[in-house]
C-alpha cells in the first residue's frame, strides 16, 4: 500500500529562466546575444539549479527558443517530445514563429513527463476583461500568451496553466522603430507609464480568471496555475486570478477558487519564514506562485489529493548579479494523489 501511495505523487515547479535564448541570436535590440561560451555557461547553470529541483512537470517563463529549452530538458532527463513552448518555436512549420523563436517578448513553456491530453494557447483577452490602456487603446491580446495543458497524471486528468503577466515596470510609449516618445525622467509621465502596465496586467489576470472559471465550474477535475505573476499573492491582480479571499464570504466560490499551495501544504511552517522568489529594489518578495483548485484541499469533500510540501529554491539570489543564471527563485510543490 505504501508503494502504491508513493507512486501516485508528483512534483511540479515553476521557474523564470531570465531570457533563455539560442547562442548568437539577438533577442532584444538593446541586449547583446549570448556567445557560445555564455550560452554554455547559462545552460550549465540552469541545469544545475533545476536538477536539484527534480520536477516531473516544469513550467518555465522567459524562453526565446525551443532549441535552447530542449537542450535544457535533455540535461534534466526529458526528451524533445516532452517540451511545449509554441511561441518560442524554432520549427520552420510553426504558425506562430515560422521557426524564428519568440519575437519582441519571451514566451512561456511546459516540460512534462506525463502524457498530454490537450494543449491550448490563450492568445486573446476575454472580451469581458478588455480594458483601455491610457494612450494605447484596448488591450485585446496577451503580451505573453499563457499555455494551458491537460495532463494524464497517474490516471488523473489535471489541467496545468502557466502564465507570465506584465511586469510592474513602467511602460513608456515608443514609435515603430522603438524610439522613446516620452520623457522617462518626468515623474508625472512615469506614473502614467506605470498605470499602463497595471492596466495590462489586470486585463490579463482577469482574462485568465475567466478561462479558469470555464474549466472549473461544476467539474471535479483539478487545475494548477503557476508562473511569474509579477506581483505578490495578496495583490489585486493575483487575487483577480485566484479569488481565494472571496471564499471567506461565499463558500460556493470554492468550486472555482484557487488556493496558494504554500498556504495549504500539509507541512506548512517549514519554509514560510524564508519564502521569496525575487528581490525587488532590495526587498525579497514572492511573485512566482503556484495555485491549486479545491481538489487538492485536504478538508474538501471533493479532494482527489493534497499538497504535501512546497519548497523554495532561492539561494542563488544571494549571489552577485553577474553570477546568477536567473534572477528568480524556483517554487516546487509535492502533490500526492489519493489512492
């Protein structure tokens, strides 16, 4: 019985890989391409970090090329067929990239040991979530389309969604050639530029919420949302996606709410005092997050499993910036399915 229980567990993690691109390819106009030696250093460093994580499912952000991601996956014991990152594809037949990899902004991806039942890219903002961004007009498409996959995990269908929301960095207007149209030093303009970022992040969060509700409403199939949310767990934009706080007022929302895995883990208390995944202006914060649906709540009558433990891999954030292969910590959950 013990062995059966152990075989129905799995590990899932999220990692922002900080502009992981093929060597000798320019990904941002103002950033130098990786040399062969720089690429090899980054690949080796990421492999070392993620080998320790030992995840069965790995959601990744800031991917520019699937060739690079496949190389990383291979170093972790996966094969190319277990890598999915449509918006960073190096396949010339790709409808999204024509083989050029991600353009203008990096993409998200998922590496999984489990059979894939469905793959869907969320490209358009749901009409109910569209907002007008100051000086830009309606925000109708995700900057970095979230990736949704349904996986067969030990005989249980589980939907996994990974996202990378718009950052809090001020969004300044530029012309078609990328030249600035605004004075970045003007404090009033900075406020407006940050408002643009907030509007975009809010629209994307609300749209993800709508997609999640469509999946969860009156079903008993678990869902996991994870990725770089670019704001803390209790923020308005993160709670737009999760709606955890609404459960206190309306228990019926549990059916479509998401719960912070770190807060509901069976062994909560181990890591709560050292939990952070990013250092912003000198302050540690958790912006890389992992949420689960009611089916992984211990006290739910619909429980199909539980979160045994959540771990944060963040020691590398204490290194000198030049020595880091990523500027984000990694969040990993151990999930045990019921027998």
